[in-house]
């Protein structure tokens, strides 16, 4: 089973994914992050990399992500890419990921790409107010990714917000489930968990 979790940057996608991971059991679940599939920009000078639009679908190697999801679904292992946010480039090493009963793939554009969307058995959209998303992104990028306040604000105005309005927010129409407030909405997450368990039980019986 492949579960897609989409929503704006800072909406709480990762927290929802990890909450489901904890509730369903780490032996059954593997989390794949769309961010890890950013195209490698190491061939560009760093000054050019920081100007790149990381919120457009073309920024991602979705073909590789789709290929990996298909392999996991078919019971094969993959070499999961690792991305360095401080240098805007892929690391040389990869992480080997084996098949699991439940594959959770989370990212801003999971529901915006038709070929990717077709692979998802359950499609979830995290609907969090834009001001909350921005504050979370600001805190995260400063603490974890070495960005400055000015850099985060400029990127948000130049690319994050326009791409959200063009690609991310419209993809909400494809969701099976819309979760307000993200990972703090325990009731909604428990409902999703119960549905997943029901589907797994049906698969087991067949």
C-alpha cells in the first residue's frame, strides 16, 4: 500500500507521516520523502543553486521517485538518494531501503503530478494556514539548514508562495482525506490509521 501525504511546506506533512509510522509500527512502514529526490545541482556554482526554484515540479526527479515506488511495491529494494540542503546537492552515498507493507511518500507536490498520483492508494492533504506554515518554515530553515531570515523571506515571496498557489493548493482537489492542523490532529490521524489497518486486513484475507 502506498500512501501519499501532500501539503504546503511547513504544513506538518512529516509529523503526520512519523505519527502514522509510530502508530502502525516501524516494521510495517517506510517513509519516502519527495525532498530527497531534488535534482542534483552540484554542476552549478553555489550562487546559481541558491537562486533555483525548488518548489516547481521540474526541480524534482519524479521519474526516479516513481521508479522507486514501483520497485518497492513489487517487493524490490531501492537505493534511496540523500540530499544536502546546505549545499543544494545530492550526496554521493545512498540509503538502501527494502520493501514494507506500507510505503508513505510525503512532499509538497505528491498530488500535483498525475503519474505519481496514480500510484497512491490513499491520498492525504494537510491543510494548515499559510501564516503557520511560513513561521514553521522560517524556524526550520534557520535552525536546520543554515539560512538567514532575509534569505527565507525572499525565497518564500519569490518562489514558495507563487508555486504553492499554482501547484500545491490546487492539488488538494485530488485528496481522499484533508487533514486540518497537520500532525496535531490526532483524531484525523487515528481515523486514517484505522482505515489503513482495515485495508491490510482485507488484503490478508484475500
